[in-house]
């Protein structure tokens, strides 16, 4: 029985312990879908790959073969070669000291927190961005499908153009109905409950005072399995609002066309960590601060959810270190 396995996907090398095979299969299938090569097994390819992924759990961290592969990748990375090392943590088990000596200072994706498919989508997008491969993530597809449904609903009036006379009559009836509905809504809205107060137990004024963000609306609805609070435009959220995930994580900030865009605050339910900063395309993009539950803070610039450029890390004991990151991989400089 194999105790470690590896996939090589053209420029992407993925190594894992057999206990993570199901996740590895999902990742390789997803990357193939995005046009990133065919699957084969050849550890020698580590010397040529551009992206090195480790599915990290305790078993993998104690595997001699996997540690040797990590060592080979790290030698390339520290030698200035063009390779990104991406630890993808699939469980919260303790990692071996030897593995930590190699990748302890590299940014990990804590994929065991939240929805695994979401983390795989994010991983695929970042890899495709690095390799210059076009990718359409599952989340983006869902958003397009959702918006498509709304567009089809809105396009019912287009059908009436095929029968002009009937369309005029129907149009008149619709206008009258809309006016009546508007009057009814206006009367009901006077007693409309505060969605923020009802769901979160705090008012919109409290949100503004606590986070410095004034919501642009106070309507609540379900969208793609999450709860949205804010202003609904063309079937999705627009402007400053709130996104509540099923696992308890929360995003409060700016949206554009249903996507996190601008300044926002994301609270990770499982770890208690909070990110304050800039967003684009639903990812951390731009300047920000990541604060862990114990008070440790990371300040710098993110690109597609990965650290890039100069970072200042202040540990819980007050120790300060300076790093330079590239695609989530950091080098201590001070």
C-alpha cells in the first residue's frame, strides 16, 4: 500500500499522503478542468515545476518521501528559482517539527476551515493566475447562473414585443399592478423590521459605529446558500452590506454586482481571525491587516488572497519581524 502519492499537472506538482487522496483527486480534476495539463506521477518533475502544492496533514508531515520532496522544492525556492510553494492544510493536526522547519514561515491555506470546495476553487484560481491560464471558478459560475435566472425573469417583457397590441394591454395592466403594489409596499415598509437587528441582534447604527461601515440597505435574503443583508439590485447585493456564511464566518463591507469589491472586514468563524482591508473579485486584493485571535497581526498587501510584497508581522509577545512575500511564500528580511 502506498503511504504517499504525487500528481504532476504540467507545471503543478501536488504531493499528499494517501489519507488525503479524495481531496487530491478533487484538486487534480479541477485543475484539469481549467486546462492545466494531464495527470502523471514523476517526482523528478519537482525540479521543473512552477507550483508545488502539499496537502498538509500530520501523516504527510512525517512522511520521509514527502519531506524529501518539500526539501527539493525549498532548495529551488530559496535559490531564487521561479517556483511557488503552497501548503494546503487539510486538517488541524499537529505538523512535524521537520516539516515546520521547511514551511513554517510560508503562508498556509487553512483548508480544513469552512467549505473545502470553496478552498479548492480559490486554489485553482490562484494557480491559473500564476500560470496565465484562464479559469472560471465554481463560485463565479454560480454567480453567473444566479444572475442569468434573474435576467430571464426580467426578460419576460421581451416576449410581449412579439405581439404589440397584446403587449400594450398587458403592459398597462402591469403598470397598474405595480402602482398598487408600490402603495401596499409603502404602507408595509413603515413597519418593516430591521433585518440587521433581527438577524444579528445589533442595529445598523451599531454596525456603523463599530466597523465604520454604513450599510446601503436593510433587506435580508438568501443567495447561493448564504444570507445577504443590504441593498438588492438586479437580484444580488450592491454597495455596503453583509454576507453571512453557513459556518458562521461574516463579511461586512463593499459589494459590486454581488462580489466583494472595495473595503471590507472578514471574520473567520473557526479561527476567530479577522481581516481588515481591500477586496477585489471576492478575494483579498490590496492593503490590509490580518489579526489572529491571539493578537498576532500581519500587515501588508494581498494579491488574489495571497501575501505579496513587504509584510510586517507582530507576534502576540510583541516581537516584530519584516518579510518579503511572493505568492504567499515569505522570506525573513529583518
